[in-house]
């Protein structure tokens, strides 16, 4: 079962309301995405911690509904 980009974005924005989210469907199949996420919530956190926050926002959908998600995360400059 595939997940659409708008649903991914809404889950991330629900957990990180200030986030600027850009999602690209890499293969056009609804299963392989790349996401760029900028949020002040990432400030002072390691890259691993930032990615864990995004995975938590996806509420267990990684590996199920969402097969692959490449992440680029950062705090605003």
C-alpha cells in the first residue's frame, strides 16, 4: 500500500507545526520519496535525533505504507 506525498507532509507538519516540508516522489510509485525538512525543533539536535523525530511523526508507517524515505533535515539558519 503506497502513501501519497500530501499525507506524509501532513503527518510531519502535525508533529512539527513550524516545519517547511518539501517532498519529491523519486520514482512516481508512491513508495520512494526524498524529503527536505527545516524546523526550529531540530536546533541543537544531532542528525540522528532529527531523523528520529521525523520517523516518530510518521507514526510507524516507515517500512509498511512508506517503503523508502530519504531525509535531509536542518534547523533554520
